[in-house]
């Protein structure tokens, strides 16, 4: 394993004024990050019922946890103001966008960025679909059909016809070509379950799950590689990545204290029931409750959310939130690298747990970046 081969990305969604977002993404590039990722959300995972200064100090400076600019407009601005950093969606889905429109959008971003955009895509999250009157139906099959259409439109010089369960194309064309001849934006799939892992092996250029311990990561990556081989694809052409929430400090015990903050533990409500069973527990909202699909934060009052968070096993939070000193974070990333990881996206959530750590945490994160960049 050559540590210099490990790519390091970070989260860069514009929260406040665009001028601040532009300054931030420029700083991210100047610091040497390999990629920057932008959330495609209408709603955030933190319920507004607990977004209060007594729990989350950041609430003093930001009125709502659901502040999100439209992702592709943001990426266009970020791309225009940077030169070499990769830019990705973390992640989009196909309930809100027709695949033909998505295919055109990504090629447009490809030209604006001069070949630096990555389509991060997944089956979808209920919070961005159900509250907005969009029918939730067959998310994995829908995603597969969408990727097939995107690739078909990208690579066909003729009129395209397609008969599917969700979309039908008749004499459709997309004449726009990529910025670099024959080099289309890579499609990285946020896959966790068996069907999605199969899909990644067959159609993905990269894999970007949102959580996984090293042992589970290896198991899932092997699943993807086997799927790729069955589809007569070279598994090495698929980039193994990971999107990881991060809590970092000079002292480990301070990180442990921050893991107890509701804003950090709340993220674990998005996890599947199988994860809770692994820790001898059931999901606080029900034995079969699948967080990514069913957790809609705006539906829960403060008391209900805090009671649910209290039921999350501490060991589960400890194992599934990347946390510790810079050396400990480096060691953990190396564990992932040993089982195949090539690209990790670190989302610094330290300051959400403790606003006084905003400057120090990003400084410590820079040490991690510098280590992997030699």
C-alpha cells in the first residue's frame, strides 16, 4: 500500500452567502484536497426540533438545519472558481430528475469544470422525496434504469429508443459530448445492500458508501468485484471510496464526549435495522425501520427525537463515527486502505458538536491530509 495513492476529499456544500462558499472551496483546493463534495438535499438529517443553541451551538449562527442550495448550480459556481480539484455530488438520486435531464446536466458540468465532475448517485432518501409529493417506488430498479439511460444517451450518436418500467424514450437525442473526447463523467454509486452492490459492480465507475467499518467494507467491496467479474468488467476500474463523518481533536477523550452530542448520534438514526441488530438492539423507531428511507426529520418533535437518540448504543456510535486524534484517524484510514479503499471523503462534523472547535478541527484535519500527500 502506497499512502500517496490514497485520495482525500471533503465536504464543501455552500451554507451561507455564495461569496463565502466560493472562498471556502478555493481554500479547500489550495489546501491540497483531491475532491470536494456537495449535498443534493432539500432537507437535512437534523430535525429542527433539536436545532437549538442549548443542544447545538451552531444554531446560534444558522437559523435552520435544512439550508441547502441547489447542488448543480453550486457545482457550476465552484467549478468556475477552481482549477484542478474534483467535484462530486454526495449524492443525487433519480426521483427528482429525469435521467435524460441528469445526463445533460452532468455533461454541462463536465464542460464547466473541464472534466472534473463526478456523479455521485444512490437509490434515494425518503426525506428528499416523500414530503414533496413524489411517489416512492422501487428505488433500486429505478436507479438501474436511470443509469442505463444516462450511459445510452452519453454514448449513442443515433436516436435513442428505450422501453422501461419507469421511463420510455422514443427517437431521443443528446448530442452534447464530454469535454475530453470519450471521457464521460464517472458514476460513483452509494451502495450498501446486496442489490445496490450488484448494481455497482455492473454499472458503477466508483463506490461511495456512507458508512462501513473496515471488515464490512472489505466484504462489500468483494461483493462488488464479484459482480463486476460476472458482468465481464475489470473490478480494478471501479474506484473504492468512502464518505465518512469525522470528529477530530488533539485528545481522544474529548472526541468521545462529542460523540454523545445529539447532533452526532442523530446521524445513526439513518442506519438500517441490520446495523442495530449487530449491537443487540432494535432501531429506536421500530424493528423494521430503515432510516435512510423512512427517517423524515421534520415529522419528529423534540422529545421523540431525544428519546430515540438516547436508545442508540454507545458502541455503535463509537464504531461507526470516524473519530480521534490525527494519528488515530490516519491509522483508521490506513486500515480501510489495506482492504481496498482508494478515496475517502471526510466530512468534519466536530464543530457541530462543539462550535469552539471549528478552527482547531480543520487545522488537525489538514495534518491528516498532509500525511497522505507525503
